[in-house]
C-alpha cells in the first residue's frame, strides 16, 4: 500500500475549494473507502495519508480521540472525524467546496434522504457488526497488526459467512427493486455498501453468481471512476480473486 | 415496563405536526432513549410501543428489515428506522413538525454541527461497541430474552468497566471544557451521551464521584423534563441504585 496518494475524479471545471484537503485512511477500512468514494464522486481533490490506528500515534489521536478512521482535514483548517460527520459535512458544504458535480450524497426529499441514511446505517452499522469488522480482524488485521493472532478462526468465519448471506440477499432485493440501493439516484448508501462489499470481495467472501441483481448493481458501481483507486490497492501477501478488479466479472 | 405510554414535553403552544407519531422502542435501548429525548426536547408528542426485537415480530421486521430499534412512524405515514435516520429527519423537518422549540438537535454552523455528529458517533458507535452493548447483554438481555445465558460473565464485565473509565474520562474532559458536550448549546450529542450513561447508571456501573465535571453535566441533563419518563422506568427484578432517579445525586 502506498502511504500517500492523490485522487481526483473527472470534473467539469468546477471550483474545488477542498484543494489541499487531507484524508487519513486505511486501504481496507470500509468507512475510509466510503469517504474516498464520496469525495471522488463530488469531484474533490484530496491527499491520502495512511494511518495505522493500532499504533495509536499521538498526532492522530489528537485529531480524533476515538482513534478511528477516517479523519478529514479540510483546506479551511477544519478537522472532521468519522464517516458520519464527514459525509454530512460534505453534504452541507457541497456548494462551497466543489460547485456542481451532479451528485448528492443524500439526494431528494427529507423522506428520501432518510432512506439513504437508513441504508448507510445498515452498512456502516449492522453490516460492520455482523460481517466486515470480524472479517477484517481475521484476515487483514491479523496480518498487519504486530502481535495479532495469525490464522483465521474457522468458527468465526462460518458465523460471519452466514450473516453475509442475509446481507447479500437484502442487497440483491434492493437492487432488484430499485435503480440504486436507496432509490432512483446514486447516493452515499451505494458508496457505503460498495465500500464494505469491495473489501469482502477482495477477501474472496462473495459468491456473486448467487445474487444476480446485486452483481449487476455492483458491476455498475465498480465501473465508476471513483472506484478505480480502491481496486488498484493490494495487501502484501494476500491477493484478491482474479475478478476483483475486473469490471466485467 | 409499560407497553405503551405517551410523552409530551412542555411547549409554548407550537403546532404539533407529529401528533399521532409512534415510536417503537425498548426502555433500556440507548438508541431508543436518545430519540425519545430528542422528540421530547423538540416538543413533539408521540406514542411509545415497546418492541422486543429478539422476537423478530413480522410486523416489525417489515418496518425495519434490520430488526433494530428505534423505529418511528410519523403522522404523515412515513416510517423511519434507526437513530441516525430519525435524528436527521427530525432536524430537517423540524419546522414542519413542531414549530419553534428553542432547541436544535444539531445547532450552529456546519463545523459546529460536524462536532455534534462526531460525538453522536462516539456514543452510539464507539461507546456502544466498547461498553453499552455488552453491559446490556450481560445484565439486561440475559434477564428478558428467553434462552439467554443467565449470570453475567465476570471477565466481560471487567473489560467493559475498563473501557468505561476511558469514556467517562473523555466525557469529564468535555464537560470541563464546554457548557454542553459539543459546545455552548445543548445538542443531540448530550442526548446520545445521556441515553447511554443513564442505562449504565441504572446498572450501577458509574462511580460519578471520580468524574466531577461529568457528574455536574449529567445532573443538569437528567433534571430536564425530557428525562423524567426514562428515570421512572424499571426492569423487573433489577432495581437501580438509589441515586439513579435522584436529581441531586
């Protein structure tokens, strides 16, 4: 993993007030991925800094006493911690930050925005608790965190895979009923879902053939330019399945 | 615990467009408590319905496929699931719902609102994972969920009490530096914090004497009329410490 990188989505010459912004992240952290996708979809440029939160680096904990990712430092000096606060801040300051990108994190009416948020909470909350957090502990952090246990626990993997089936069936249901997961428009719900599912896909935990509507939705999502930097990242010693970065998987 | 109750905060005759709203909750669920506090502070009247989520009641799962609390059904027919989506919906539709209550869930500028949300995430996210969820599993759900393990696990209690000290030291620090946890104004951050800490206080897990600034902040918070219904609730077979509902504890 590179320790610093720059991402920029295609734009239409919109003013970019976030130039000089920095996002502290970890490549396989779904919350970090969701904000990278959000900033790229909004057309914001930002520097990426890798943070190994388990090192409890004083400079990082001073920015976010929770010691968690992601953390954004905007060009105006404001530091915002956590995917929830960052996503809502991006939504509220969108005009000032980026001009018109033709994309809103929470599009539509108050009711439609509530549906986006319900699903963001589904992925960053429920799916994280049920599946992703343990999958990362077993397969990723066990490799990179000094002193962590090595081999994955088969019992844990069996339980999270059972949970994952429920989540994939729900994504498949939503994708079958709607254009994007929360409704007609791409929203932060898709980006949060894509953040978790891309990590699980890297870990070869998703049998896409069983979920045709979810697969079709994910193909559309991962084909977007915002996804490219994520699909290029690799964890040393753990390769993704061959279809991971394949847009026609 | 009563299975239905009505709450209404004092108001100044504001139009109450939420009349007829229903909130599905569980008395010792912190997310439910935070929304009950929010609706009361906003001056909204609502019916409470107790939901025992472990029963996986079809009518409830149809409203929220995540099977989690709280869920609000508003008088306009809209169903919103989860403390995140409900709190933001209440914020966005405040004028239409309730008129002017002199209270905002997320007061101030975009930066100040980001700080409120960072702290809401701290309590509903980090504190829930570190402390409250396990404390409830060990001490509350073990009593009320059929088939759950009975006696608390001493090892789990030791670990969560160590985590709780970090959280209380942080609340104490914030309360020492600020009027309310996120800044000058009462906000949803205080209500989320109070929701978790009131449950832990009921379970006699908080030694307030060690944290004088936190204690002073919590005394002010629990003295508000919005807190009264919560402090009156009891779990059969498990009494709170004598100071739990004492406003001068």
